[in-house]
């Protein structure tokens, strides 16, 4: 095979960008929004797959008939680099079932792009790992959906759990950054504590959690889906595991469909930095999804039928990114397209109903998302809960959606009180300045220092706990000052005692 | 501004920040030191007590 990745790009890549210390390279800077930079690109390089996942949204298995050839793929990487892409995740199907996947890694790294794969890890052999490492691969994310019986059943192949854990260890031994990706369905929660122990033992440093979404095969197997009201149990469990994992060197990262603005938002969204919070779906604003045939979407998960914004065989990725209406919906939408509970929610204008893909795949229309902890808690305080029931099958295509009915019902044994009427006109809307490129910054909230709930910056009294916002902030600042002094003192003291230890160890 | 975590695409290069994470790291370092060298302040206090006892007996 000709190594076309050694042919140098003629397209100038953008200058490197720095993110704040400790933040991942995919951290979005203000300029990413205003200059419309597709920071993170997720690329299904082939639809070929060697697992048979019951929840697979893309119904992967066989390759698409018209997947991009090597020259097209390498050219696309160069164009992404020119647009400012900083991170590329290769997925499938199974990325390494594409014969030129090593060339793609090498080209991406040559462009200065952080490059990782997301994998089910079946037959991720030593040879494959060695070649990928040599080509510059930096990270391997392995999908593990529970302990062996559940994982193997959901992934459709006996022994796939063992292969996944083994791949973690072997990737770690090669110096790659290793993480685990877990989908939470109806049966997953009880597996999580032991699964955490096992992946720490296998060397994982990051653990990404998200909810299984009603797309593709998951519509065929609706029993796999978590019910929205189950968030009331799952979210406190996740918060506990976040803390335990943090103390043991495992950083839990919550995916875009875990949320929103419940009592744990300040803990995990910013990896401990409470200045960061959920600020809406980023589809078409700072991210791109690519299907193996060159179809471009604003997010890799979105339904092809609704969000295919163009194909790189017909127009440039730059033109699709900047001008396609199906790409720009996220830049232009506002609270008027929200509906149901989300339309009058306190967080409506910053949240925009959470993950577009999750809500639209479920209910057939974006803008109302029952998978929300804030919402589940609010409903529960009135004795109510929500569950979903399938009413329409999904067609057999990749990334196809069906439809589910949303049922609001009394919590068994609870006293029901009516939900208050909320005026849509009373929803706070933050003004957005649109840049010449067409992008706009999402609004920022601040945490109330009394209850830790997020509030709009203009609030004088916290709408959640009724605290005096300024007074609580002053107390918080005093506490923070004391903590910083202790940290400084401890750092200084331990630097003196730890250095001889290190010297002795290094010997 | 924000960390965007797309479905299934794990982060492998972020680290926990904030006072809690920093305090926990320092706590772990301090505990490692105690494990390696023992609790010097408590040891010192015990030494002083025993010395004082012996000195008292010698009088």
C-alpha cells in the first residue's frame, strides 16, 4: 500500500492554540465560538464493526458502500486542520477495521491535532496498538457498559468485556492515555461501583458517563433505556462515584446528555472548576461529525436524515461548516423553539433543552428533554415523574430515529400537587452578540454560594434558596482565601519534605 | 468557557482542578510522608513525656 500520508499538505494549518492549564485540548475558548472553530471532530472512518451492540445508533456492522478513499480522507484532515481543529477522534464501526487507519492517525498528528480512537476493542491486537502508537496515536477510549454479563449481552459478543479490559491494560503499557466510556441504561447503575474498581485497576485515568439514547438499535431494544425518573437515583450515585474516583486517580467526565443544572452541576462539568457549566448543545458551533462516506453533520450522533449538512465530495468542508443551514441551526436557535417543560424552565436560554440528539431522537422534535435532573427533581417535589414508551419503530438505516411518547404520572405513594403555571414571556433571555463569522458566545451563569445552584448574573436573591447573593459570595470569598492560604502553606511545607523523599527514591 | 463532551468520545487529557482537588492531592502527599517517616510531632511529644518521666525519677 502506498503511504500517502507522507505527501505533505499544501493547506496551511492554523497556529497552535493554548488552553488553560489542566483543561483538555477540546476546552472551548471564547474565540472558538466567535470565530466558528470546529475544535473537536469525531469521524466515523468506517461503518464496519466486529461487535453487535444492541444500542448502536448507527447500526454499524458492514462498511458503507461508498466510504471515502485514502486520498479523500487525508485531504479532509488537512482541511480540518486549516479550520482550526484541535482534536480528532476516530470511531466506527470500529476505526481499525479500515485498512488505512494508521495513515489517518499519522496525518492528523502531522497537522498537530490531538488524535484518539474510541473503540469496543475486540481484536485490538498488539500489532494494531504498536502501529498506532508509532504513528502518534495519543489516546484510546474503550467502551465498557457494565460488568461482564451485562457488557457482553449488550455488546452482542461473548468475551468482549475481557477483551476491552485487556486492551486498556495493553494500551496503558504502551504509554497511551486510556479512558473508559460507559453508557447508562436501565440495568447499568448497580454495576457502576464495581466497574469503577475494575477500570482503576486496569489503569484508566478518565471515565466518561452518558445515557443510552433512543436511536437505531436502541429503538429496537427499548428495555435498554433508562427511564427519565431513574435519574433521581442515578445522579446521586454518579456524584458519589465522582468523588471516590477523584480521590483514587480516576476522573469521571459527564457527557453532554448528563444534566442539567441539578445539584451536582458545579462539581463535575468543569472537572472541579465551577466557572464552567452546561451552556447548550454545541452542534455546528464548535464541533463536527463526519460519516464514513464524507457526510458532514454538526455532531456525530445527529440523525442523518435531519442533519446531513453536505458531503465533502460535493463541496468543501469549509463551505459546509460556514454556510449550510443544517450546520448552523445551533448558532441561530432561540428559546422560541423550546417546548414542554423546557420552554419555561429557569435555564431555558442557556440550556436549550440539553443534548439536541437525545431529545429529538426520543420525541421526534428537539427542544424538550425529559432526561434532566433539575426537571426530575422539580417534578418529584410535586409528586410527579416522567417515563417514555415507544410508539414508532426506527427505520433500518444508520442513525435512524423512532418516536417515544412522554408520560407524566404520579410517583407511586406520593402526594401530587399541581405544577405551577409558568409564563413563557417571563423566561430570561440573554442578549447574544453575533460575530462577523456568524458565531456567538453562549451565556454564562454563576453559582449561588449558598446553595451551589446556578443563577443568572443579574440575580440579587437566589431563586433557588432565597439567599442574599452578594452576602453569600462575600462569605465564599473569605472561605476561599483561607483555603488558598492553607494550600500555599501545605504546598511549601510538603515541598520541603517530599523533595528528599523523591531524591532518595530516585537515588 | 466550557468543556464539551460529545457522546462516547472520551477525554483523556483533562485533570481535576479546584480547591478540593488540590487539598486532596496535598492530603495524599502528607499521608504518604507520614507513612514513609511516621508522625514526627506525635513521636516528639511521646519522647518528651518519657524523658520528663525519667528526669523526674532521677531527681
